[in-house]
C-alpha cells in the first residue's frame, strides 16, 4: 500500500526518488537525439534538486543517527557526482565520449544511492521518531522547491552553504532553464 503524501516519511520519499532516478538513467540510455537530451536535462534537474535537499534536511539528521564517517563519505560521493554531472552537461549528449562518461557516472550515482539505502536510511529510521520523519518529508519537499536545478560543483557541501547559496542559484538556474526551453521551442 502506498502512503499518502501526508503520511509519507522522508525515507519513503527518498527511496521513491531513487527509483525515479534509476528510471530516468534508463531513459537516457535507451533514447537518442532530442528525446535523449530532454531525458538528460530531467536527470540533471532531478539529481541537482535531490542532492541539494538532502544536504539541507537529511544529512544533519544522519550525522546524529549514522555518524560523521557515513555522512562525510556520502557528501564526498555527491561532490564527485556534481563535478561529473557538470562535465556531462557541458559536453552534451551528442558529444563523442558522452556514452562512456555517462555509463561511469550512472554506476557511481547508483552506488551512492545504494550506500544511502543500506548505510544511512536504516539508521535514520531507527534513530528518528516517525512523526519527525514525516515532518522531514515536508521539509525535503520545501527544500526541493527552492533548490538549484543544475549542479554547482565546488560551491560547498554543508547545509549552511546550501542554504545561503542555493536560493539565488536556483533563481538563476530556473531562468536559464526557461530561456533554454524557449529557444528550443522557437528554433526555425
């Protein structure tokens, strides 16, 4: 039985998002041309928003429940992924070498998701009150609403840095997304 949005806790929400990420990776791999570019842009947005929100909402709680070593390892993986996603975005889906770089990137991101699911999520669920986990789902959704839609490697990995830099970057990213989409829609 699927939980209603109000009953859903943060772990269930994150697992649902991981499943969506896996599906969009498969879509990028199985399409070509404009469809592939569109799927890749959705993946970029999904990953950027997801990771920013995790930095704000999940990692601070995970430090308490899972420990610094687990969270620091996940943040290192996320920062590596941001750098690689920035590189992939810069070269584009039609570039020579995109497929190989994308395959390595996918493998790293899926390994990261598995690490969260196996090392972080069970400890958060055990160490956090169910009502707080449900409130965290709402906080995660709110954080995603103001999160950047593109990766910003090197900006920082802390909740404080994300809170200070995320909203202005999100506005800039969303404007860039609108302009990009408008240009594509109005190409001769």
